[in-house]
C-alpha cells in the first residue's frame, strides 16, 4: 500500500496512507488531506489510482503543482517521486520504505519515565542567543594555558594549539551554519549539513535529529542520523531513548550525562544501558517559542566524555538552528509569494497585486476562485485592422501591435484594472475583479479616455499607411469572475451577460467613440460629459439597450 510522506512548511511531518482510489489535496477542510498553507488552493490537486499506475493531477491551482521540481498538469507518479504543493513537500512511497530513509538506522525505544534524583540540567531558551557564541568562546579559552593581556607568561600556561584549533573550528561551524542557509534550499539537506558540521567540533560516536510530527504533532520523527565512520562500518542499528527525548521536549531544557549507565536520572532508559553509552547530551530544537524536536549526541567510548562546554556549544548550535529553520521557512514562503506575484503581474496592476498579497487569509485563499460580483468590463478594438495588416509585412504588424498593447495595458493597470485577454487586434479589461471598489465604473471610463488620448498621440507621428482609429465599449453588471477552464488550462476571466453587452457596444461604435451601457452611465454620469445615443439593437439581445457616449 502506498503512502505519502508529508513535510509541511512549518516542519510538521507525518505519513498519510493511500487506502482508496483517490486522494484529494488542498486547503479546504473537505479534502482528504487538508493542508494549512496560504499558498495552496482550496482544491489544489489529487492523486488517482488508474489501473496499475498512479497519477498526480493539478486541479487548476493558482500556484501550480511541482513533480520532482517541475510544474505539471497530469503525470504518472512513481515510488520515490517528490511532489511540491505550496510550502508542503510530499514523497510518494511504499509502506515498507516509509519516511526519508532513517527509520532503518534509528529505533526509538519505549522506556519508563525518569525517576527522581539529582537533575543536572541547564536552561534552554530560543531568546538567549545574543552574545552566546562569544561567551562560549571565552569559556573555552579559559583553559589552563589562558593568558590575560599584561600578565607575565609562565611555563605551561600558554594556550595550547589544540584549544586554539577547536576555537577556530567553532567559529567556522557557526559561520557555516549561517552561510549554508543561502546555499541550500532543500530543508532536509540543510539539516543533514548542519549535523555534519556538528561532528567537526564535537567528538561524538553518533548523533541524530528528531522532529515532532504526526497529524497531532506528538509523534517523534527521525530525520537525520549520523555515525562515526567506524561505527557505520559495524552496521549496527541505533536505539534511542524516548525517555530522554521526551524530557527535553516537555521541560524545554538541555540535558547532559557524563556516564549514562551510572546516572540515576536515566534508570528508566533501557536503551542507553543496552548500548553501554558512557556519555550523552540532548538539546531542544526551537522554532520561535516552540520546541519542534531535539538534537542528541552520544559516545560509547570510556575515554570520551562530553562536558559542560560541549553542551553549551550544542546549545549554541541548536539556538542558531532555530533561526536557520525559521529563515528557511520564510525563504520558501518568499519564493512561493514571488511565484504568485509573477503570475498575478500578467493580468493585474501592481496596486491590485499588493492588495491581494497583503490581504487576509480568506482573500489569499479564495481570490481566484469563481465568484459572482459586480464589475465593469471594457472592450477596445482597432477599427479596420484587417485592411491595415494587409498593407504591412507580418513582422511590422507584430511590432505595431506589441507597442500599442503595451501602452494600453499600462493605462489599464494605472487605473487598477485587470487585463482579461488580448483578442486579435483588441483587448478586454475588467475593473472590479478580483477586488471590487466603489468607483470601478469611473476608473474604467477614465482608462478609456486615456486610451483614446494615447492613440491620438501615437497617430500624430505615424505614417499615413500605419494610422488607425479605435473604438471602446463599456458595460457594468453582475458577472462570474475567477479561474475558469479545464485542469490542463485555467485562465482568470469574467463571464456573463454584461460582458457580452460590452462587446456589442464596442462593435457598434464609430471610430474613436466610447459607448457605455445604462448601469455604467448611472454610476458615472456626474463625473463626465456624457450624451445619450438612444436605444440600440445589439446581437444576442431581444430588447434594445440604452446606449450613451462619453464625450470627455
């Protein structure tokens, strides 16, 4: 039976079994797998069982679905494939190979609770990071050979080269952890790299990183396991104590034991005894004020014990990892927002984009879903373009249209309009979708007047054989606006009778006329000089419609 190994944008990890013929994924609660992620559409994607294969299908989501790093519509899904939906990462796995591959090397054993006894623990807080690295280096430097400036050197009191070498390693590791954030985008790879860096400065036999996961956020999920090369060659499985991990998470403390077998605190930790661990330390991993997991290091060598400096160093790294994890999540959110902005920029003005991106949760979640609203629709067309294009080479026609549409689109965006589409030698713009304003009709007419002025300005410098006129039709009413189409192709548009009427008004206009419908006139009559044209019969309407012309 297949499963989805899920890693959410905020670090929650769990496995979701594929038990039926289909799994639906999205933000809406009625999905099989509901993802609490602002960059995920309400009904984003689904995984279907099709005969002997599985398919991943994007349901016209706004930010798209990525399979192994590329955007897809419908693709076969194979075991091991990685799916990206918003900030959430999913891996399609067989049940026997669930998880990121560390479950076979790390077994979390069920032990009894800690018994009462002397508690050698130290405080751990995500806020105590200022100056922590400097204090750590000072404490490490106060070795027997530490010399204060001005003091006479004495034999045997010079700082040893090994102490200086370790201080340099600490500085290098703290620097590298911050640097890797800007080089590694994959969260799992980032955590593995940090564990490699920890082993550079702390002499451990093994280490692992466990995150809290599961749908309830209480399950312990190993995500990184590392051994010294000699230990790895032995091929032994690693057993870790839930007792120690749970205490660190529950009490939000860092814990050090110099001899696990003799430590009364760990009498309930059978796995520690069975592995003959001589020294272990465990520190919490933070995200803001919440513990989301732990880092644990251990050694089985009698000659290698962890000390307080080791614990402080691991705490410092854990605190820095808190910032790294937070920044990694923020970076991914920024990348998703940038992708959303790039798609919005094709159709909407910068002002509308900012309103969408800065809107509340509901606005972001539903902005492109089809919904009924009142909008003003503008159609603009070049008069006699067919004859014009017959006299010009195709390349010149393309250059002329691109130049003309660029100016018309800028005017549309200037008045917070939405570019619906280019239609041959014309365009369709909408004012009031996806976000309505009280003056949508007024801004549509202002845009039309500016379009006419811009066209007149362009014609003053154009050769006689390249001059043309335009006509514009505008109408206001109830429309349905949103992403409309098939899962393979979705476009943001508006549909409804007011759209058809606006198109008909444009088609009956004279060169350089701006014709508007009854509702547009009612909303804007006090702002412009408008004259009644009278009832006009238009295609597709049984009754004549009242038409007005905008003078200026």
